[in-house]
């Protein structure tokens, strides 16, 4: 199990990303629009830099839904490799069987 503080920090980041998503998207559109004047684009970049750092989507860490583990996660199932193997061994994941050869 991961520390509760690290999972809560990640959840806080997820909430910040959702809150600032529209503002960040509009500022990025202005900053990348080559038809606008360079001063306007630069001002948009400055406003973008003033947003909280944790509101950037790249700051979110993918964690296991069951344990909070940060490494060895499968995106599609949102769980770490160890829990995936454990649940697959018990036959709780439909369509997944243990391989042997």
C-alpha cells in the first residue's frame, strides 16, 4: 500500500487539472496561434506560467486503484501488475487465464 499522503496529493492534482483545464486550453490556443501578434502570444504564455504547476496534466501520476502503487501499472485496467496477477489467479478478471507452456 502506498502512503495515504501520496495518493491524496495525486487526487489533489487530478482535481486541479479538471478545474483549470478550460483556462489552460484556451491560453495554449492563443499562445500557439501564429496569426496573432507576438505580444499577445507572449502575454498568453505568461498567464499560462502563472497557473499552478500541479494543474498541468503531466503532473498526474498513474496509480493502482486498489493499492495506490505508482509503478508497474496497466493503463487499461488501472491496477498494478501484482494485483492483476493475484486477481487473475483467482479467476476474477473475465477472459484472463494464467499462461503455461
